[in-house]
C-alpha cells in the first residue's frame, strides 16, 4: 500500500491574472503527485498567492499569511507582494520562502524542498485543461504578463515586469483545450490586452493552417472562431481597438469592452500618465454604439487622485453622463509605495474623497438602473452560473462573472448550470435583472 500523497493548501488572492498564476501552480503540483487540501489543518504545507497593488490588498495578503502560519506553520509566499520580500519578512519572518509573481517553477522547487514527493505517472491524473479555480463553464485566458505603461499611480510594471506576450499559437491551443473540456466562456485577461503582440513585433503565426499575426485583432478573430463567448477585459482604448467592433457586430466576440478609463478630466489623466489619454473617447464611444447598439461598456475610475479639484471631479461626472457607461466601478485613491503619484502635490482629504465617491456612485447607479430598465420585456440569451434551492443565477452577454450584475429567475428543469438559456427580462433594479425562462 503506497503512502498517502502530501497535501498542499492554497490561498489565492488578487485579480484574475493572479488567479491564472494560481491555476498554473496547482496544475503543476497535481502533475507532480501532490493532493490539494481545502483546509489549513489537513495540509502539510500552504502556498499563499498574494496581491501587492494597493495598501488594502497588501494588508489582506499579510493577514492571510499570518492566518496560514498560525493554523499550519509551513507557508510559502508567492505573487505580487513577493516582489517586495522585505515587507513580508518584516511581518512574518518564519515563512519558508518568498517568490515574486508568475514564479511557478520557483514555488515548485520550494515545495519539493520542504515536502518531497516523487511523481507517479500511474496514479497522478490531471485533466488536459489543467487545474482550475473557476467553474467548468468559464475560464480566464491570460495572454501576456507585465505592462509597458507608466501610469503614475501604478507599480505593476515594477511588480510583474514589462509586457511579455505569449505566442499566439500557444494561447489558441490553450483556448481549444478549455473549450474541448466544456468551457462556454473565455475571459481574455492581461495588464493591457490591446497591446498584445507589441513586444513580439506582431510576429507571424500559423494556427490550423491559417496565417495570423501576433496582435490584438488577430487574437480576437481566432478566438471568435471557437464557438463560445469571448469576453475582452483590460482593453486600453488605442485607435486599433475600433477594429474589433465588426467581430462584435457579427456575433463572433461578445459585444463587451472592459476599458479602465480611470477619469474623465484631461488634466487629471495627464497627471495619471494614462496611455491614449488624449484620444476623444466620447466620440469613439458614440461611434462604437452606432456600430454595435448592444455593446456593453464597463470601466473603473479613481476619485481623489492627488490634485483633483472640484471642477475636475465635476468634469468626470459630466463625462460619465455623456458616456452613459453600463457597468462602473470606483476606487478612492490610495497611495502605493513606489508610485510616482505620491509626489504629486494637492492630496485630497479623506472627507472630500468620501463625499466624491458617494456622488460618483450615485450617478453611476442611476445610469446603470436606467440602462437595465430599458431591457425589461426583451428576450435574451443568458449563461446559467448556478441552480439551487428553486432559483437560478445567470448572466447576460453584458455581465462578466464576479464583477458585473446577474439575472435571477425561478429554477426549471430546463435550467442547468453551465448551459445557455433563453429568457424574457421581467424586472430590473440598480445592477441586476429578473427574468423568466422561455420554453424550448
């Protein structure tokens, strides 16, 4: 009788890009014969994949490391906060090791060192799509690492390096494996999706005997041929993004763009050093919606950026009114250690920041409610995420998992998690819809 396999606990924090890193580490651990444990107590060792983007995320990561140490005692730390090991070791000097982001091999080496386990090809079974932390019917597809932008509030390039695009054929092969395993929705992610391929100088690639270039539009075109929902996240509004609209109009790519506009005032955007900040984005938004009336636009904004005046904040509210964005998130500015924005004069007080945040969210909520009310009475296709207790939760083409709204409905025999369904929208609130499932 063979001894039980060593068990590794895993904590994954941060953004979807970090989640993909976690999935890669977990896949390699399983390939090497380790079991993945759902609890600290049942684990022989714990890996914590951290986030280090803003202070609140750093605090959450340090707290998670402390919990793992207290409950288990053997902890390996990886992820973005690992790029600053001194910050971790100062608080938790007894962790086994600290590695930076996208450091799968380094993590595996540390695990092997402290928890040896020879690989047994007869018993270690891993599905071809690898170990995933998302439901079977949707998956994140990370197309690149790092970022070339120099936004003054961000330290991602320092944490994760410069843009490093994956080879196009490699990305497409992964997408095919996911679809073959039952994935119905591919969520394309990176730090700057529309910059994909710039670092590779748009090198030629071949996939299924078809010639492509390693660039944003060719990637979207190829993914759009797989017959599943393709959702584009973290798209900077460079001019070439306009080329993807015909694919949306043809139904090959979801009519959805996640664009981090961050502000609506040109002077604030200049201080932020945002790429494409000089583009006339409002005119382009109107043109996008003319071409694709069903287009959903989601974005994030920052209130209280250093030097933000009341007039600049009002500019952002007016911009939001005209842009009429469907889905909007907002963050209060938080200084990040190492960011150049820390040197910009004119810090906004917490009281003013709170007041502006409330005004912004009130405006965004009113816009969202009005846009959702316009959908009442319409028939739509939704992807069912969960069926439980007589009710079902689904999403429309305009809703990304975890961050956007949902569609609530009564469960019927025809509704199954991971399947598409036709529904009629019956009601709407600020962020979510209610619907009835249609027969057939």
